[in-house]
C-alpha cells in the first residue's frame, strides 16, 4: 500500500460491493471527505459494518490505483 494518510470523520455511505472470490464481503465508503474501498479478503470487510455513522480515525492508501482502507478505529 502506498501514499497512506490518516483521516478523521464519520463513516458514511457504506455500500456493499460484490464479494471476493472466496466469498468475503467488500464495501465502498466515505470517511472524512474521501471515498475508499476495502481490500478483497480483508478482515476490514467485516469490521467496517460496526462503525456505520460513528466518528472514526482511518488510514487510507492507494492499492493498485484505488483508494483503499488500511486500518480503522473509533475516534
């Protein structure tokens, strides 16, 4: 993961994407002014559902040219 930056704000617009090849969930979301997605087969796909509408601190980087969630925690 490249260009990792930290963002703070509410987790909004949690949208379910198609599952990964192994059947794990993927999501597109909006955090602190940035749109990002979860990586395929990442535990974050299960974790982000618990943070919907709450203030979070997230690190977002680029992975294969897409803004991708690297980590997330409550603010």
